[in-house]
């Protein structure tokens, strides 16, 4: 540190001797205490030149603001009484290296002694001593600079000599580092506050995907870095691209910037921390790329509410939201500046150049004549009358910076020089570290009436106005900046005051992915937290949150938009259902027919036809047929414990009873004639009682099995939500049914089917029985037809197991099959007999004994009641 300080001292001395630091000139005011000032009076030069064109607002307005503040302070008897503040104001030419050269002149007074010692040994050629320069003023504090890169360069020098510095425009977050820039303060808030405000704006607009654009240097890079860090910590905002504009951009550089921004076209929001020149050239490149209206600019305070960056580029700037430290126009400065003229403002060495630029005229110089193409200045022109005038945005902060130093010096003077008017030995020279202590302690109302204060890092509190450039009556060129909000630790943004191209009231999107609709979840893109694909919560899934889909519980289905679940409707086969119409019709007709036949048989119980049909087994068979028809009503009835128990018991009982009776009949006929072929002795167990015992014995197996099933698994109704769980949840239904699976239902009928097959086998074996045994062939035809019916039933029943209409199809198929099989038995075995009994009673008589005897000789049947099977 010591060696660096010595090096800088010698560099400053050499510059002072060579006259480099004075080459551009400076504004000097005499005073007991001298303040330094650094202002960008000129733009950065090109083609090897240090300085470029004059900056009227940023340069001259701000410099005049310091002169105005010094005049007011020196005229105030209450502030620093007896002490006059002087000044030395320098031009930085908007370049950090040039500003460093200029700022070295502030420390020249510190090397006077060292410089005098060296001067004694210095001799010009011929032994002539060198000319002695005027002693430099001792600068106690510096106001400036404007650009953060310039302030950083200067702050690194001034801290070595303990010279406090207060900036009126530098906002780079880096300058808040009190370990590196301990003598630096500022009356504007750092960009960390500004970046927070810009993040809040982006979030308020509903944007989550933006790009950043920064000028190379501390201001732009630090601002973007702060924005990126804060947005990352806050979450919800992703950076598509971070582009840096070079300090010395090459031709075509800005077209390249626009092309890079268009690589992520959904990131329409552009956060821009750039100087005025770069902002302007970016807007020009946007126009040339025919992308006017595509980008949505959010500009930092370097854009603010300035006209110069958007002059003649208003169309490209429409909708831009900009931020500016909260400020107010200072009326006193307007009165002061508008009365400045060439006569009363000779202390400002750049004012003549300003005059020519402002009034577009040329002053006659001593060295030549003015250009014929430019009118000659009269000197009578008036600012604000013969030219446009608007107070530059940082004027307030320049005044506040000067007053902050003045208040600190006043407090220091009161503490170190009590009772003295003017300076006392304790303040000659003024100690920089002590002055810094008083600067950090100041608190007063500034020129705009807002409090001026500093925190431990020398930063001012964050207070910003938010503007939007809006067109007027559809014309961008006649538009202007409109205040749309404020930020002071929290954002207050008037969304209704915002205007946009297209739909003026609808905020244009700047999102990597559009929001997912109801019933869709976000499937994040790896590595890009703001980009996602929308995936529908399809099927039976519903949206739990924005990232998750889950399946609805088994008894529920999703709402139409899949944002929740709702109970699945419960259905059953009802009496009014079209599916129940045919089974019920067949059942009713079957019961009526069965009842009619039973009544007829009972009335003609002792007639030959009834006796020949085997009365006991006929009544058993007809009872089974009746139960088969009756089961239809149980299958349609609403399931409950009693209905389910009845279904289990009667579903197989009717068929078992019927087929047991038929099997007993066919077996008896087959045994009789098979026995007759070998012997005249009748086979055993052919009496009516034996037939009944066999029939009920076969039936009892079904009854015992069902009773055991009822005991092991008590019947109850259930709601089956899987049976009609269709692909489309809107068609899903819960089915109210008995707790009988398809397998258990077939098991319930399995025994009956076994009896039916066995009966069919005996019917086939007995097909050669003489025609006089008229029951053999009808039974055979009955069984053949029944088998066909049940063979058709099986594929229909199991083939519809996956159908959405399963409950209806299977129930209808089962009941119709049962009714048809019962109808076949009824129609082939008993309808002809009933017809003869009712309409041809003359045939219902006993045949001649000769015929019976002849028949008995052929078949040798026993003489019993059942011999009536033959007519």
C-alpha cells in the first residue's frame, strides 16, 4: 500500500509538472475549503480522442447544479458561518481512465513539500530553473463521479489519501463494499435496491422468463449480477440469456445482440443495465431487424425518463418500463439556470460550448469567423425561451451531495472549532477520516424535501419512481414517460395505468411456457426451472397441485376438468330399464303358462295323460320350471342381503330340480328297456317313490352346497366400481350388485349343467325307445335344445365381461337363457299334453287293454302306476 501511494504521488506530481491534468481545463471557485467535482461534461471520444461531443444535460446541468448549491451554501449565514466553500470541477469525458488522470490533480496539494524538494534539484537546459506552477488547492472532499466505473477508479485513488467522496449517480452494488471503498458514499441508492425493484416489477407483470442486457463495466455488469442473484433467491424468474455489450463495440455488434435475444423469442422481457449510447444503439438495431414491439424493455436508472436515448426511436420504446431514483424538479435551480448567460456565467469554461450547442449557433472566436452554414450567436438568447429546457434527473442528487458535505463540515466545525467564526487550526488541514465520520452521521431534508442519510456502507435508502413510455393518441413520437408506480422497500405498481401495444390493458407475456390449464400438471424441463411441458391428468387422475397428478380413490372419478374427485354414480338393473323388459316379459308369460299347466294337471290329475306323464315327477319338474321363471324377478330386484341370499338359493335350485327330474325320467326309461332286452325282471328303483327319492337326493346336493356357502360367506350387497370403470371417466359407474362373482355364479349353476349334460347323454341313449313311449323323444329334443341355449349363453356371458354394459348384458343373458330353457321344457313336455287335455278331451281316455297287453309283452314293464307312461 505504501509503495502504491508513493507511486501515485509521483505520478500526480509528474502530471502537474507536465500539464497533462490541466490540459482539458477546469472550473475553479476560490474558498477556504475546496470541494472537488467530477462531471461527464463530454461524451467518450472516438478515433483516439479522449473527449467527444458535449453532454448538455448530464454534463452541464449537473455541473451547474454544484455551482448553484455552492452559491446557496456560501450565502447561508447559518451554514458554515465564516467559511467559504470553493471548488475545482473537472470533466471526466465519460471515460474511467481519463477521469483517473483528472482526479490525480485532487491530491497534488499532498505532495507540495515533496515536489518542492525535487524542484530544487531540477534544472532546465542551460541551467535555467523551471517555472513554478501555482500551488494546488487542498481538496477536502469530492462530489462525483457519474458512471460507476469512473467512481470505482477514482475511489481507489482517493481512499489512499483519505479524501471522502460522494457520488450523485453511481449505483453499482460493488461500491457498497466498505472494506474496499471505505471513503465512498452516495446520495442515490445502490443497484441492489434497483435490482430488487426490477425483480418485483417482473413478478408483478407475471413474467418468469427474461433476458438481461448490460454494458460492459461495473455499472452494467454489477446491476445484472444483482438482478440475477435476487431473482434466483426470490424464485419464479429465470434468465434466458445474459448478454454483455463490449466497451468498444465492433460494427454489427448490436445486430448480433438482437439475433442472440431472438434465440429465446419467448423471453420478450429484457432487463437492461446500459448507458445511454448502448440503449440507443440497441433500439436502432431492433428497428433495423423489424422487431418493433416484440421486446418489452425494463430499463434501469441510466434510462430513467430521459429523452436522448429514445429520440427518433419512440416506436421501439413504447411500453418500456423504466426506473429512476425518486426525485423532484428543483424550482430554484430552474430559475438559476434559465437566467444563465454568456455574461453572468463566465466561471463555467464550458458554458460557451453549451451555448452554441443549445441554440444551434456559433460564437465568433478570436481566431476566425463562424461557419456560414450556422447562424451567429447574438448572446441575447434565453434558455427555455429560445430553446427547449427540462431539468436533468440527477440535479437534485448533485445538490444533495454538496449539501451533505457542507452539513458534515458544519458539524465538524462546531465540534472542533467551538465559538470560532471561520476555520480554526484543528481544521487546517481538514482530516479526511474525521470528515467521513461526520458525513456518515448527517441527516437532513434534501432539496426535494426527502431525508438525506447514509447507512454504514455509505448508501442512501432505496426510493424509486417507476415510469412507462406511452404513446399519445396512437402516436409514439408525441408520447412521453408516465409515472405508473413507486418502490420504497415494497412495490406499488398501478396496473391499470400501464399501456401496451396490441391490447392496451393486457400485459404481454414473457414466459418460457404458458400456464398449464386446469387438470394439467407441469413437467419441468431439466435445468430450466421456469420451463415446463403441460401434461394432462388423464384417465382417473386429478390435479393435486401444479406439479402432481394422482388417481382418484376407487369409489370416485375426476371432475370434468380433472381438478378434483367426485363420487362415482351407482347404477343397477331397474324395473324400468329396457334391459329388463324382455326378461320380465318372458318370466311373466312363463309363470302364467306354468301356473296354467299346473292348474290343468291338478284338475285332471286322474286322467290317463296326466297319469301317463308321471304325476309326481311332473309336479316336481313344473315346480323347478316355475322357480326358474321366478328367479328373473330376484335378478332384477335391488340387491340387499335377503335378495342376495335368495339368488344364491333359487338360482341353482330351479334348474337342479328340473334337470334332476328329467334325469330321473330318462334314466328310468333307459334302465327299463335295457333291462327288458336281457330279462323280464324289472329294474330296481322305478317306482314313483323311488323316483322322488332319487330326484330330491340329487337336488339336496345343490341345497346343501348353497347352505354351506351361505354359512361360510354370508350374503350382502356390494358396489363394484371396477365393473364399469371405463376408459372415459364420465361413463364410469359403480354397480350395486350381490357379492357373487362371475365364477361363483357359474359354480352355482355348474351342478345344474352337469345334470343337464348327464340327462342329455341318457336322452341320446334312449333315442331308440319305441314311439309308444312318447316321453323319451320329447325329453331328448328338450335336452338338445337346452344344450344349444346354454352353449350360446357361455360366450355371450363371458364375452361381455369387459363391456361397460356388463351388468345389463350378463343379467339379461342369464335370465333370458334360464327362461328359454324353462320354456323349451314346458313347451315340449307339457304344452302338447295340456292342449289335448283342454281341447281334445276325447283323446284323454284309457286305451284298449289289448293294446296295453301287446305293449307290455314287447317291453315287459311292471304292473304299476307308472305303466301309464305308455298309451
